[in-house]
């Protein structure tokens, strides 16, 4: 079964309802890039009338995690995935629609290949940037994913 934006959004509704109800939505997914958007609304705002940092984090993580899931599915192997660590920086208030993009799918190929070849766990750092409708970066997230072939 192919992973598509609509299937990911349905997955969110049933498995990650906090992301779904705060408005996180996958817009596109390819072998190299994932785009997710979320609109600032009452349900996802902080006391300062901007988007709560955790909502931004859910959207950013989804861009990287969806790429990892797609690559694992394509490998035909059973591989576990887990975020080992992450960091973020925030440079502007997140209001309006924020678009998160990860363009680093190529990095995952190498990590999966090494995990399959060696049988050892691998890590890969993936970046996702949040951009507002004016084209200004509002946040920058990095996630360290661990990948290990299941025995």
C-alpha cells in the first residue's frame, strides 16, 4: 500500500488526534520532500496569540516522520523508527498558515541501507522549516531518527 497525503491525514485522525484536531495536514509527499501545513486558530494558540510551539513541533515532526515511513515501506523490510532527540529555534511569531517542509528524503536512503547491511541501528538527522505566507521563516526544527531492522 502506498503512503499518500490523504492516508496520512486519516492516520492522524485515528492515531494522533492531537495533531489532527489542531489542524496539522499533509499536503504533499514524494521520495525526497514532505510538505505539511497548519493554520493558527484558537484551538492551537498560546497565551501570546500565536501558534503554540508544540503544534509547530507536531507539524515539523510529521514532515520528517512521513518521509521515514515512506522509505521504510519502500525497503520491504520491517524497520523500527523512533525520534532520539530534537532541537528547534523560533524566529518569528507563528500566525496565519505555516508551511513546514522537509527536503531530505535522500538522507534516509543511506541510513536504511546501512541498517539493512549491518543489522545495526542507524541515526539520521532531518530538518524541517516552518515558513509563513509572507515567505518568512518562523521556526527551524531538527529531528534525530533512529532506524533499526527488526529481527
